[in-house]
């Protein structure tokens, strides 16, 4: 198992605040499957933090003379992986 997957529980426990999904439930389009547990909310928050970090790195790379493309790719990859894990846990 990769290192960053082993770090997910540590990151979930070290969160200062939990981010709730910002989309409202739409009964015409959405199918309610249940209520998110606190652990899923923490995982969602970790995933959102990685997406934010990846976006910040991408923005910074556009204006730096020497962009850190390897670091951006690593963060972006982690963000994608965590999203997949989150979706598997929620809808698996």
C-alpha cells in the first residue's frame, strides 16, 4: 500500500474543521442513499483539501518561471485517488 493511503486516517484525525458537501439534495435528480457518517465527512474534507492544493499549485505553476510540475502531478494524482476511494466507500 502506498504511503499516502496509509496517511489518510492520520489526515482525517488532524482536521481542524469538517467541510460539508456544498450541493443541496435535489429530489428530482438525486437518489438519497443515506446520511454521511462523520468518517465519510472527514474523508470528503481531506479530498477537498487535496483538490484545493492541486488547484493552488496549478495556478502557481502558470506564473512561476520554474513550475514544479512533478509536485503538481503528485498532488493531482493523490486528489484523484482519494476521490476514487471516497466514491467507492460511499457508493461501493
